[in-house]
C-alpha cells in the first residue's frame, strides 16, 4: 500500500480533496526552481543541448509545456528521426508525442528501450532531463564526439552503442497535468488558469 500512495498528498491519502482551505498543499507547490515563461527553442528552430555536450551550461528554469514541445520539434527537425503522435488527444486537447532514435533497421522491433517523462505532473524536471539527455546522444552521434557528465566520460563509440539499442521516447506523457501544475493554486481555484483542475 505504501508504494501506491507514494505520489499522493497528505490530504489525498486521508481521503480528502484539495481545496482552498488546505494550507499544506499551497506550501508544496514550489519545486525550488521556477518554470520558464518563454520559449528558449524559438518555436522549434533551436535544438536543446544538455550538460554532456557543453563544458558549462546553466539551467535556471524548468521547461514549460510549450517549451518541451518546441524542443522536441527542434530535435526531430535537426536530427531527422521518426516521430509519432498518440491517436487521441488529452481532455484539454493536447497531443502526446514521441520519437524513435537509433536502432538497427527501420522496423518497429528495432526499438528496445522506452523512456517517458512526466507521467505524473509533479515529476518536476523529468521532461527536461529526458529531452536534454536525448539531445546529448543525438548531438554527440552527429558530431562524432563523446559525452561528459561531471567526472564521468563516455566515448563516441559508447554513444553509438547506446543508440544502437533503439530508443522510443515520450518527453511529456501527461501534458494536461503538467500544465495545471505549472500554475499557482490561487490561479487554478479562481478559474484564471488555463485548465480545469477537476479533470486532472
């Protein structure tokens, strides 16, 4: 039972609902890192680059829902990998999309690893981590370089080995929930946010 309850707030565990009166929930909203408000990938024209391909990088904000989409589009455009979209949209009308990278051949069986991010809205930064990790692999592969994360280094040959497994990835599994979690609870409960909390 403890594992099933791991992502619930104390109010949800007690069988209650999140309301304006719940002071603890208001305090839990800050992840410590603000959510970005612009589009650092310029409508899908600038590809993300992670920590593994740069000697110094600063990530001062978490990607917002639109930035995840913009960064994904830029990666797909620049590195020309196949993409897919789920057959149905979410309640709020958003698409769930993903990419297919590496692998031997072109058949669907060529993809043996699956990565997804943000299946739960409170997994702050998981979309960032996946998008930047995939960008590192793609950049290193295309440019014939390795990757360095702190004191750990991977050669270009190791990058190619990792990609040869074939990776299917979905950088934003729950766009509605993440969009709601990007807003302050005051905005959601007052109705001034983009989404309806009752459906997420």
